[in-house]
């Protein structure tokens, strides 16, 4: 399950991606300093996940157009192999 879609146009700017991660991790530090371990761990996990998706694995791809037909290579192979698999008696 993917919670953050890195291909969304909102995440194109580097400063936005860094700001999201910094806010999450900064909030986790605030929660830890006020002795709220549950919220610190929860927000820290969100920050780590955001860093993973938006900074470390960020590889934006252009959206695939639905107008391009899918190529089916299996159909061609089945037709060629069907004739070769039969043995003929001479």
C-alpha cells in the first residue's frame, strides 16, 4: 500500500518535499520533549516514511497515457508454436 504518491505534481519541488519531512521529524522531537512517546513514535514514523518516499526513492515518472495500446507478445508465440509441435508422418 502506497500512502504517498511521488508522481503527484505537488511533490515536484524539492523544497516542498524537504519541508514535509522536516515538519514531521521536528514535530516528533517536540512530542518527545513533552514526554508524549506515543505521538513522538507515530509522527516520527510518518516522517521517516515521508523521507523514504519523497527524498530517497523519489523518481518522478510521466503519467502513462491510456491511448497507447498494450502489446500482447504471447498471442504471436502461441500461433507459431502450435504448428511446430505437431509431428507429421512421412
